């Protein structure tokens, strides 16, 4: 039996506030949320009903989701986001209509935050994750409400959500393969980086990017000529990855891969490279997998994966418990301190929770710093925002754009814009003393971050280590399947390609699980030797499989190693 001992991950301070390069598509969610919120806000302004902005904002914020997904999947994902947002809003409005007990309102807000965190993590919906859902539902809990008003307010949110759906799906009309092109370009760039500087981190980044590109292409719909060219490019990226890992010759160096990536990312025609060896068999496997995802069995398997992700044994559950406890504590302490809007503390606590302690610690520092700077920005802009209702609308739209434009540089920088945005939204329902808003927001930030972190320490996620062990077992099972096929004199091409792809996916999951677990505290020691052995054996099998498929040619001295 392996020894069990508490782990003590590092809690970094230096580097937490360091700025990164902006994300490749930072402007897409920024412009989308401005368009999605600008039209309803200006319409309400023309009708002199800016007091209803909070309800349309619930639907408008749905435009922040799904920008990395191919349009065929985005339309379904954003639709689910809209329905989930309206459902959370409905619970909050109904609660606010039938009780004015602050204790009950905080309890309902904490439960909603935990449910939203669970489903966002389980479905891997991506940024901005659960925080937007929690912000909307928690704020709605503390808005005076009459039962008869609820249907109209929900209708406003649903109408704004429908408009957001149009905004996020609209670009498909003129750039149908845009998301798949970007995913393919990322795979080519990552493969080029690994070819130029081989190492465990660059290898994992390349494998994850290639896996992401295949997932994007599989979800994109029917294979158009452009998508077929993109598939061939991903095969070249995958082949370069296999060749570098196995020490075999390369037919596309880092420069060629980077050139293909730049042209793929641009607006010109998709590069049309010569087919790599093994492409026919591999793309036949992709077509078969795409067909399998469309049928009833594929949809049933997707539902089962989601159910497993939210099951009582899932590693997602401890994070949901953290969210429930931390948000409730933050809300109650904030209310006890006399803050008039304890939902700010609740939302701050909900924003802290990341996959492990190390990341949660960094997020708490970023949130506190960004919010404290943000209240100073609010103090500077509030006189201008109060010039007229139109000035207020324009300020809100500006900070909507700034938040999404800046948050990819670092979370704290985005918070600098989010904080005045959240405070300015309150102005739609009436003028409030600026100093009261500033002091309440600063206090709630400190309370929410402190109690959010306290819940992280109080509820250790010991299942993070179990996820690593399951990933090791899954990788070994996938490797054994591939080895059995390699032992056959003439293995089925589709079965071999499927086995290789599952083994690649297993390696990506293993490394992700290891990264999460290594940043968690108070858990059994991670099986480092088993992880290393599983990775090395899997890479050898992948090299042998790629050689058997004709993707790479190894020197005779290397064999399948």
C-alpha cells in the first residue's frame, strides 16, 4: 500500500498579478456582450424603463458563452445557457416575492451557486463559467418583487437571451468554419512549439491542442471541403507530435507548421497540404466517430458522461460543497456586518473556487486586488454616469466591453472593469450614496474572499487524487487495447485509429488530473512513479501505433520505442 500523507501545495504571491498576452479572440465576447446588451438597454432607455435593465441583463450576459465552440455545437450550448440562466432567475424572483428573510435569501443563493458550479464544471462549459449565473441569480434575490411581476420579468430575460443567441450564432453566416480554423491553428502552433523545444510541458500542450482540434472538428457538422483540409492539417500536427516523441524523421518542421497555422488563422483560403501517410485510414476513423456522435447511442453516452460527472463519487462534488459552505458563510457574515447587499460577498466567494487550492488562492488575490482598484475607478466615473440616463447606459456598455477585453490578460484586470459595471447597474433602479456603495463593495470583497478560502481549507478535495488513479487505470486500459490490436497480423484500421485516439485522450486526461491534484491539499500522496510509468508506456505504444498506421517512420534501431 502506498503511504498516505498530507500534501502542502505552494500558495504563490509573485506572478499572481502578472499580465499575460491577450487571448486570441478576446474581442469576440467583448463585442458580443456589447451588442447583446446595447440593443435592449437602448430600447428600455427610449421607453424610459431603465429600471428593467437587470432582467434584460440576465439574458444579455448569455452572449459571453460558447465563443470557442463550432457553431453547430454553439447554438445548442448557448440555448442551454439561456434556459439555465432564466431558470436560476425564476427561482430567485420567486423566492424574493414570497419572503423577505435575509437568512432564507442567502441560503437560497448559496444553494443556487453550488448547483450552478456543479453543472458548469461537469459540463466543462468553459469561461466565464458559473460566476455569471451566480451574479444574476444572487442579485435578483435582493430585488423587491411581486408575484404578478415575475412572468413579465422572465419574459424580458428570455427575449434578451434569444437576442444573445442570435448574436453568438450570427457570425456563422460569413465565417462558418471560424472556430474550427482557430482550433486547428492552435494545434499546429502547439506542435511547432513542441518540435522546436521538446519537453513534457510542450508535449502535453501539443497533445491537448490536437485533441481539442479533433473535438472541434467532430462537433462542427458535415465535412465541408474546408473542414476536410483542416482535418488533414491536424493529421500533420499529430504526425509531427508522434515523430518528435519517438525520435523519428519529420516531414513538417516547426517553420512549416507555424506557417500553416498563420494561414489557417487568417481570412484567406485554408492551406491544402499534401496528405500525410496514414491520412486515409485516420480520416475514415474520424468520419465514423462523427457519425457515431450523431446517432442515438452517441447522445446517450454524452448524457451518461454528464451524469457520472455530477454523481456523488465525482471529484466535482467537494468543490460544490465548498461553494455551498463558502457562499453561505460569506453572505451571513456580510449581513451580520450590516452590509445592505450581501450578495456581493456571496458572488465573491463563488468566484474564488477553482479546481484546486493553489488556483483558488491565486483567484482570491486577483479578485481582491481587482475589486479594490475597481471601486476607485467607480468613484472616478460616477459623476459622469449621473449626468443623464443615456450617459449611464453608455458607461455600462463601455465597462461591459472593457471587462471582457481585459480579463484574458489577468483576472484582476478584468475585475477592475467588472466592479464599476456591477455598481453602475444599481443606478438603473435609483441613485445611491456613492460612498456607501464603495465601502459595501470593498467590505464584501474582503469578506467573500476570506470566507471563500476558509471553505477551501475546510473541505479538502481528496477525490482529486482518486481522479488521478482513475486516469491511470483508463490510460492503461486504452494502452492494453492498442497493444492487443498491434499484436494482430492485420488489425482493423478503424479499430486501431480509435484505440490510438482513446489512448491520446487518456494521456491528456492523466496530465490534467495530475496538475489539478498536485495543487490540492490534505490528500494521499500522488502515485508519481505510476503516473510516469503509465505515460512512458503509453507514449511507446502511441509511437508503435503511429508507425503501424504509416503516420511516422522510425529508425530501425528504435523499433517501437
